[in-house]
C-alpha cells in the first residue's frame, strides 16, 4: 500500500486544520474537528453530507458520549449536546490559555479522557520565560485534571493498544512517539520508552491502532500514513495525495476503512490554489479492522 491511487477523497473539506477523526457506530458518521475554524464536524460517508457546529474557541480533541461529546476548547472542557447544540462548562483548562491550547488526545478503553497541549500563544512574540512544554493530562471528573506524562510542546499520537494496557503518545516537536505500560484500573502510565522516531516532515501527528495492535500514524509534512508493528518497526506506508495528513481513524462497515484528515493552514494562498486537495478528508481500505472506541464516561459512572 504505497501508492496514492489507492486513497480516495471522500470530502472536499478544505479544512485549515482538520484533526481528531472519531467513528460513531451509533449514527454511522465520522466526527472530526477543524481546530482553527473552529468547529466540530460530522461526516456521513453514505450521503456525503457534512454537518458542522461552530465552537466559541479553538477546539482540540474530544470524546463522544451517547448525547454528543465532551470537547476540549482553549477556554476549558465542555459538554456538547447534539440535540440543541448547547455547551455546558465542565472544567477550566489546566494551563495558561493565553499561551497554550489543547491539541491531540483521546478516550482510553475504560472511558477516561486524556488531552495534550500545544504551545500556541495569543501573542506571537511571547517573550515569557515560562515553560513552553506541558504534560498530557487525564480528566478525572469534578473539574480535576491529572498530569500523566513528561512535558511535550506539540501533543500528538495518543492511542491505546487493543487490550488497553499500552498507551502511546508523541511530541511532534521532538519527532518522537513513546509507549508506556498502562494501568487500566487507575489510568496511570509507567515505564515510558521510545516507540518510534520520525525524521521525515514535521514529525508524527495523530495516531490510532488496529485489531492486531499495529499503530497507524500520520506523518505531517511527509505526505504519508505509516503502520508500525508493536515493536515500532515500519510495516508499511500509505502515500497520501497531500503533504499534510494529520490523523487516521478506523470507521465504516466492520471498521475496515481508514479515514484521514488533513490541513492547509501552513500554506500560502497561492499554494492552496495550486494544491486544492490539501485540507480534504480521505479514505482507504485497511488490511485488518480497527478497534471499537469507547464513549467518554465521567469518573465513577
């Protein structure tokens, strides 16, 4: 699977920063976000229809619930209800939102939400000597966040093995993905080790796993999605028709389709005109199915 001819465009989204695709089995739709629009989207591959809900601030990752989602905005964590489009405040962000935003994250197999940061100051010339890297956090409910990793500057590549006992997370800035042992009872990672180093493009972006425990990761700036075996060896590469793929997710019937978001916000207007596919949503068929996702479940429920 190395040719872009096997990859098809399923939605001409032209997203500034498409990210965080999550398949919803209940509705048969792919939820995804445009961080910088900012909006939460739901794409129906059966009809080609894409529905968008505008957000009041930068949106990073999210977790689906039976009635909607919990969304990590620059201004904090909110419960979003699909029925009326309302937002209910749950918790403040665990960082200075003038300097950081939420970026990548996900829900573990037990329903806990994790979210990582990205250094994105409102003042581009930020001269503060405060740290520019922070950890991934686990949301413990009741407004509480718990730091769980070493600091990262651009959080990405968060996913879990099929049995939930290995957690993966990355930092695009360090061009590294780490693996760690994961206590499914407490949601605590330990024994961190380097899983893969990515020297191409900007580095590792979003990731997911398949039913065989292989890790699929978008390589931002290198125009491909890479499948790593559980030891971190590259098993195959899928060439994308865009330079800036951002994250893969399994969906569709039997979870056998890989959907891939992409971005164009780093491109000039002339580059966007010359390469109109950048920012679109793509799909290709996978050799094995993905793993069913978990709903976000507040602590104790």
